[in-house]
């Protein structure tokens, strides 16, 4: 038996599952090979340590909790329970549909129809002033409106 | 209690005597809790898994194949429940492995036996923590055989029955799992297992 075969057989040897003939060869090799002997010793110590992880007993008696859950699951639903479903589900469905509609439908444009046509320099000045106001404490940052303004400024600047 | 009486208890529960199920819970709760704890390393989670295991067993009792042992069926439910739990928990950080507030047996108070050396207890606890952390780094397949075979001490035949795989596959997985675990432990402890 060479080192490779011996090391592949360590697990079976530790479990006492190596056939008798192979066991003799295995032990002969281990007796003359300190590396394989070390591997065997390491595996034995690890397996012994693993066995110590088994927990001797559960910290609590599980039956009372299990019984409670079983009883709760088996308890028949009250006669009026069929009324609860439509009452609970209908508003939930309406709310879900409304939320979906808000996601799908386009938001109305924030730019007023009669928005004055200004030059690019005027716009830049306006936006600068707007941003300055936004940095003030308690100012109401009209983010959507500012974004549209910036967009229009770019269009006009590019168009110049 | 023999396996035959487990079957008899199952029959009585199926006949409508729910409280008879307590016989099976009381008999196997320690082993199921142990498996769960070695999967999740957290006593609270382990108790939840153990409880859920018994609930699933009760709910599916009619599906239990009386040709096999009740406890191997129960172990299978426990392993699957623990794996499901870990998959759901993957989004959460695995904080429990380093949680020092628990003793190794869960919520048990620390031993008051004065003959026990506190340093030994601390060393054992640290060893258990490292081992559980290393086990948690194994794949699902290798972790299952290590916990059932090497930790719980079940035979390869029993593990094969629990995991529904051939004994030869269990044997090769045990060998691979040990080799992998040694590699992980060497890495964790700087080549000093």
C-alpha cells in the first residue's frame, strides 16, 4: 500500500470498515510512515471531537408547544369566517390595483402650459437662484420642477 | 422502546389519539434538537426547527411509510427543515456562530460542579464553536453526513436510509467530508488542528 491508497482508506479504517487484508497492509504502512500516521491521528482526533458536539438533551420540553400548534391548526374555523375574507381581501385588492395603476400610468407633466420662454442665460440664473434657495434650511426643494428647468436649460443651451 | 412500539404509537395517533404523539416527541426531541443545533448553531433557531419538525411529522403522519423506521423518517424531516431554514437565513448574517451567550446545550445554566475545571469548559466550548463553524462551511450534502454520522453517531446504513442514498454513497461522502473538514480546520487554525 502506498501513501495515496492509505490516506484514501483512513476514513474507512477509523470506522472499522476496511476489509481484514487491507487492514493489515494499512497498519503495516502506518507503522513505517510518519506522515500517514500523522494523518490518521489527526482524523481520529477530529472524529472524536465531532462526537462531542452531540447535545445530550433538549433545553426544554417541546411537547406543550407542539400540542398547542397542533390544536391551533386543527381548530375549526368559526362559522362567520367566510365573511372575513371578502371584507379583508376586497380593500387589499383595491389598494393593490391602485398601487399598480400608479406605477403603470404616466405622471402628469409638472411644467405649466404657459411656462415663459426664457433665454439660456436667464435660465441658468434662475436655476442657480433656485438651487441656492434649496440649500437654505426648511426650504421646500421642488425637485421635479428643478429637474425640468435644468432639462429645458440644456435644450435651449444646445439649441443656441 | 422498540421500533415496533413506535409504529404502534403512530397507529394510535392516526386513530385520533393526538396526545399519544407526545410519546414520540418526548422520545426523540433530544436527538432532533441536537441535529438542528449542529446545523444552525443557535439554540433558539434549533428549538424552532425541532418544533417545526414534529409539527410536519404530525401533519404528514399518514404519509409515513411503516416499512422504514419512524426515527429515520423524523431525522429526514429535521434535516430538510434545517436546510430550508439555512437557505431562508442566507440573507441574514450568520451571527449565531460567534454568539457567546449560549452554552453548548442551549439555555442550560453552566455547570455548577466544582470539580469541573472552568478552563477545560472554556476550551471545550471554543473547540465546539470552531467545529460548528467548520461544519457550516461544508456543502449541504457533506454537512448532512458529518452531522448524522460523526456527530450523532448514526450508522452509515441509518444515514443512507435517512438521506435516501446508497450506503456506498454515504461511505464516500463521509470520507470526503472528513477530508474537507480537516482542510477547513487547518485553514482556520493555521495548520494546527
